[in-house]
C-alpha cells in the first residue's frame, strides 16, 4: 500500500513537472505571403527556450490572404494582421483581419475591414487599444500610399476607416518615389503621437493623437514632419526602451539614422552607411529592433547582402557597429529576439525559411545557427506565451 502511494505521488510529481515544462514553452506566430507560396497565412509554432528548438508541426494554422504584418494586443488576447493585397492578387482589396484568443489558446476570427488602400504593409495599435493605424504602402504611382485609421469595436472587430491621410512624394527616386509610400506608423512611447515613415516622401510625419475626436483622432503636430536626406526612403522606426532615442532604417540609401526624441521632435545625431563606399552589392535595410535591455540595436539588410547588422547602443544613445552576421537565407524581412535574449529568429522571405540563431545577451553577438525550418514566404514574427 505504501509502495503504491509512493509511486502515485512520484507519478503526480512527474506529471506536474511535465506540465510546468510544457508551460515554459513559448509560442511563435509567423505571418507570410500567400500569393506565391503554399502557406495558409499565419502559423502558430511551439518553441522550447530550454533546448532552443522549434517544433515544426504547427499548433494552429490561420487561413488568410497575405498576412504580412502581425499586431498583438496582449491586454485583450487579440491578434491583428494586415492583408497586403493589391491589384496583382486574387483578392485585390487591402484589408486588416482580427482574431480573439480563446481559453484553449487558439485564435478565432472576429472580423475584417477594408483599409481603403493598396498593400497595407504595417499596422500598430494605439496605446488605449481603440484604433489600428494602418500603413497602405500603395505600390502603384496612382493613387500611391496612405495612412488609414481603423477604429476597433469593444469586442476587437475592425470597423470602417474613419480617417485617411496622404503625403506629397519627393520624386527623387525615379521609380520608388513617384508617389507617397507609407511604410510604418509607430506610436510614441507615451502614446500621444504617431510617427509615420513615408518611403516616397523622404520624411517622418508626426501626428498628435487625441481620441476625444473619435472619427479623426490624428492631427498634424508642430512641426508636422522631419525631413530626411533626399532619396533616402525611410522604412521602419523603433524607439529605444528609455523613450529618449529613436532609430530609423532608410531603405533606399541603405543607412540607419539615430535620433534624440523629445515631445514629438526627432533631432538627428547619426547617419550610418550600411554599404561600403566601393561595394556594388545591393543593400536594402528592412527590420530594425532594439534588445529588450536597450543595449543593442539590430537591422536586417536584404537585397543581395542578406545580413543582420548589430550595433552597441552607447549611454548617450549613439550607435557603434559590432557585428555583421549572415541571415542564412534570402531577404531577411523580419526578425525577433526571445525575451531572455538568448535567441534570434529570422524570417527569410525569398528563401522560404525560418532561421534560429543563438545570441549572447551580454555581448549582443549572434552565434551559431541552431535550426532552419522551411516555411512559405515568411514575413513577420511575433512571440507570445501560451495561455
């Protein structure tokens, strides 16, 4: 009797340990392009941070058209995606989709809305969770790109666009800047402003956010924009965790700009070339993120180069390059660093691969390749813990 009791207690302890180990797993959301791949749209995968391995069998697949950018509302367990549709796609209408996470951890669809523009390529959530700010890239010169404001219902459903804004193109690049191309819209750390990078205009536009004006919550700030070098093509902007600095990937000029940030004003302090002066290799910076501790900045450089470039962030916010690491694939469109800082995941869009690298949290350096998974046209990565 005592032996059976002991065995039962031991079995219970092992089951508890197993459950705890399982709960330590992370889940990864992968958005992808579907118009030229076999991807269903969004995949949820399980990642074990102890072993540094991703389970290739999806926990969940969400069927959707070209969900190229994902937005998490962690407070409300919701997921949003831009459906980067345009004239060349089976569904030519740009949209945003929404899902609610249920008690089992699965995402259930709750609605869609049209973004009133072509190729919505980026979106962000207002700090109060009331709006999505959608960047319609708009590859066609006419009508070009635009910024759309999508209100959200109390249950998270996207509602019809209530405000849309377009900018004047710079026209410097004969093909890429014939019209505006809004590439990202990022709320300020305090949520009172929205900073909009327009690749076609060579400017970052600054809007004040005031939800008291429910249908038109954005209005131009003073100054209304920050001018960048002619033909530079601003793409994505990221704030330092301390909110005092910001960094911007310039896609067309293959540069990274560093700024001080104060009350809506970006003051440029650095402009760093990613391309060597005598090189003919095509560079195209894309994703840009800081580490959670604010000590390092990483930029994906695509084109023919296909590297992740790492910078140390000095105490005054300036950047110092420390490493160039091949992405182990083509077109590293996005990447993500795990919360413990020990791993980086890279979405290599044109080689249909998700690559997992080891990372040293202390030095910021990227190490060995731990795993490569075949995934159709991955474009974005978001990390979340299971329910």
